[in-house]
C-alpha cells in the first residue's frame, strides 16, 4: 500500500494515516484504500443499501482514482463516497470534455469499518482496448476527507500544484510504481 499525503498537513490531519493500492487483475483494476485514525472526527456516512451513480461526490468524504495512459491527454475519474454512491467520468484532456462513462453501469464496493479503521475495495473494469498489462497505464489515487471541525482536506500520492488539483497529470504515477 502506498501512503497518501494531505495537501495541508497540520494538527487536524496528523492523527490520520491513509494508504491505497492499485493492481492489475485480468481486465480489471483492483483499487483499495485504508484509512486509520479517529474516524468520529470525520463526516463518513454509513453505506446505503442501494448505491447509485451520483454527481458532486467529491464535495464531501470521497475516495478517488484517476486512470490514464502515458502520452494520452484523456483520462477517467472514479469517485466513490462512503455511502457507496459512485461515478466514473471520462475526460478528453485536463478538465475538458468531462462526461459520465456509460459503459460502466454498476460498481460493487466492499467496505469494512471499525472505530479506528475504514477500508474499501473495488474492481474497476477497463475498456477492452486498455489492458491492465499495458506498461503505460498511469494512476493517481486520491481522497477527500471531510472533517467535522475543519472542512475538507485533500489527500494524494503526490500534490503537484499550489492548490489541490487531482486532475494534474504530473501527479499520476505508473501502475508498476504502486507494487
């Protein structure tokens, strides 16, 4: 598991540790996150019985994966809320042409939660032309954590700008770097 870092470190985020991983398994990208710390300090709604596709999930606690191919401006953005609601967007270039990826109609997510740990795991099917064995596959694993007292904090493998911006391709890493 790779360590995610907060954009703005400080006392409110210090008690938390957030790790994530992504692995190629057949025609799917297996993604997992593990959050450790005093979860009662965060806004983490309980999972719903029927998760649905929703917009704006990043405005509260949300686990995310950005997936692209080296030297290709296009990429996908996956958002999964603590309720289990989700969405997958396809972008043609940096923040341009964003639209729902219609080829994905459901996204099963597995959750486990204790007082001090939250884990989630999912398997994202990839388009047939993009195999998980492709050495050019790049990914950014990110999370928005909404603190009850401090608002949203932004976590990522790598922050590359003056403001939190998970869409920046400079923050994507080769999938092999996560092993």
